[in-house]
């Protein structure tokens, strides 16, 4: 069983049967990469369609692919095998059944590891850090202690900057995370150049 699906690994699944759990873009991309080599790819989607979370171009390509089967309203409820995973039990609208597979890929998204800072750094309702202009939208400045506005990427603690996936509103791509990291370094220089009132000790 694997979390994620590097496209370079797909060639290793030539002629094999794989299942993918997930109904969003990562699952769709993995299905297409794997189906280029695998004999059978089964996509297990908990919702009633892929349309809610997957881009249309991926849905279209998956629906047209003769080695990809999509099972909606279906969840993995068990697994079996000796030295490795050899089958999964799936539960769907027609009850439970066993699917024989060579591997299972899990692509069900992520949750931020931000527990423990509530009350200090402002998080949104899903736990992502709120930064910059998002901290002072409208007239509510209750999470921002200074007269100046927060710098872009600055958290509710002046001088603490956030970059990458863990930031509310970030793009969730490698290039964006790296770019935000470089921006954060530049913003720290801007912060250090501020006068004392705008930069509490
Ligand atoms: C399955 C999957 C497929 C993806 N495919 C693509 C793709 O094809 N193209 C693309 O551009 N992006 C893709 N992404 C998104 C991409 O991986 C992320 O956008 C990128 O890795 C974000 O970088 P980051 O540095 O913000 O976070 P991460 O890469 O998650 O790094 C955060 C790091 O912080 C560490 N950490 C967490 N908590 C603490 C703590 N308390 N103390 C110290 N360290 C801590 C973690 O261990 C981790 O090493 C994919 C993501 C997933 C999950």
C-alpha cells in the first residue's frame, strides 16, 4: 500500500492490477499514469461522482480509458494478504466484495499539523495558518496587535512568517511552496528594516 503515486513508478506495474482510493485530481492523475502500464486500474471513490473534486479533463480521460474502472459510493473496509497486501474488501451500493490487487494507492488529501498553536497563531477552520491581508479583512483586527497591516505571509504573531502548504490559501504545489519560502526570506528582511513600533521585541 502506498501513499501518493510518483509517475516514474508506474512502469513497474506493467500487467498488474492496482486500486486507487480517492476522487480528486491526485487520484485522477495517478489512475492515468498507472493505466499506461497496468492491466487493470480500479478507482474507489467515496462520493457519488468524480465531478465534485476532479478536473473535467481528467474525468473525461478516465471515463474513456478501457483499463480504468471507477467505483463510486465505495469505500475500503478491509484488506488481506500474506506478506503483502493482496486484496481489499470494498463496500459499495451492492454490498461488500473482495478485489484482488497487486497494490493499493491512497490519495485522499492532507491535513495540516498545526495543533497546539491555537490561540497564538491564527488558524482557519481547517487548521491552516492565516497570514497577511487575510488577518485584517473587513474591520475585524482582533487577531492582529499592531497599527501597521501584516506583511504578506506574516502570521498573527508579528515577525513569524508562514510559507507553503500549511498556509491558508496557498496553492498546494511544490513550485508555490518553494516560491513562498523565497518570499518569506525577503519579507523577513523587510520586517527587520521596520522601525521599533512596527516590530515588537
Ligand atoms: C500525494 C500527493 C501528490 C502531490 N503531487 C504533486 C505534484 O505532482 N506536483 C506538485 O507541484 N505538488 C504536488 N503535491 C503537493 C506538494 O507535495 C506540496 O505542495 C509541497 O510538498 C508543499 O511543500 P511544503 O514545504 O509546504 O510542505 P511539506 O512538503 O509537507 O513539508 C513540510 C515539512 O514539515 C515537517 N513538519 C511538520 N510538522 C513539523 C513540526 N512541528 N516541526 C518540524 N517539522 C515539521 C514535515 O515533516 C515536512 O517535512 C502533492 C502532494 C501529495 C500529498
